[in-house]
């Protein structure tokens, strides 16, 4: 595993690999790695010849300066974790390396960006698009791996690839959960013990809602989820929506065609957690 902090040094290594006909797989992260990230890296290792992992906390996708300041940064631990799986290159740039000049590009994702995360985190997906397109430009991967936990982000990135006509293939990877069901997230490290104890209620509620959907109305299922989360004063639901998996618009009836996904955002104290489940 080799560590690179500059674009030029990373690109020299990748250019050498490409000259040998090797396929490049890429896992972009913001660090504070966990088993969920490692599952992406392991999947990359099964379908790519060279695995590149980036660690970069992107300031452009935070609409809350306190959230940016408090985001966990655990580089030493991250490198130890990556040494346990097959990772060829780690790219660890600073902000000036990624953004030598301010990135003022504006992207439009239409209806994909105006609901759920986009509604409550204005500007977030534009910042995601800026950094992901920049990293794709730098690494020029054949395949890029993203987790389904960030379900809306995954849809936005797929749309970004279409807009920019990039050759990269986006590989969606399953959510990895703790033994108690909590979706693995870098933000879990920030949870105080009392909030960590109740956080698995989110997944349990989604699972029960999925069961109820066979016999209950859409409205009753949504009401059930919000009521269950509010049963403890330690959790506050920001939203719960059941959406079409393609356009991310809220469905009006169980009879609508297509795959339906329940998506939720919950505050555990000051820490914001997201999760989703296919219904």
C-alpha cells in the first residue's frame, strides 16, 4: 500500500499501471473508516487490478460549518484498517491540492436533488458533485464503488456520470450494519453512549414498517415510523419518505409500479444519521 498526497505522484503511478493494461477501481471516502468502507475496498479488489482509496474531507459539501469542524478525522487508524485489505494506493490530499482555485461550478440534478437530503441540506449535492467529478478527473477510474446507505447520493452520482459523459462504471454496494442493525457510518463515532444505545431503533423501525406495508396503508406506515422514532426523546426524525428508487419522488400508493425505498434521517442528539430499506 502506497500513500500519495499529490495529484502528480498518484497519476504517475496510475499511468504506469494503465500502460500494463490494468483496470483501476476507486473508492472515494472522507476517512473515519469502518467495516462498511472496507467492504467497498474488498469489492473493488475482486473486480479491479488496482485499488485506489481517497481520504478527503470535502468542505464544499457541508452546509453547516460546525458539522465540518466536528467531522471525525482518524488518519492513523484509517491506514491501519486499509492495511488489512487489498488497497494499492491511498490518496490523501489537502484542500489546496483538490481545489487550487475555488470550485464555482453549479450542477443541476432536477428532481433528484430537491427532496430528502437535498431539501434539508441545501447545496450539499452540488458540493458532492464538485468533489466526485474532481476525483474522477484525477484518478480516471474504470470502476467506482459507493455504498447504498447514501441512497440519494448514489442516484445523484449516477446522474453526474451521465451528464459529464464519463466512462466510469458506478458500482452500488450493500449497506453494512453493526450487529444490532445500526447502519455503519463515520458519524457513529460521534454518538454519546446513551444515543448509541437507542440508535438501532432506526433500523428496527424500518424493518417493522416493511412488514406492516403488506397490510397497512401508505399513510399508516409513515405515521408508524415517525411515532416509533419519537417514542424516545433521544431521537428526532427529520424526515421519513417512501420513494420510487429511480426518481426518488414520494410514492402516493403501494400500487405504483417500480421498487419502493423507505428513506429516513434522524438526529441522535446533534448527530444526524441516515438509513434506508427496500420495501
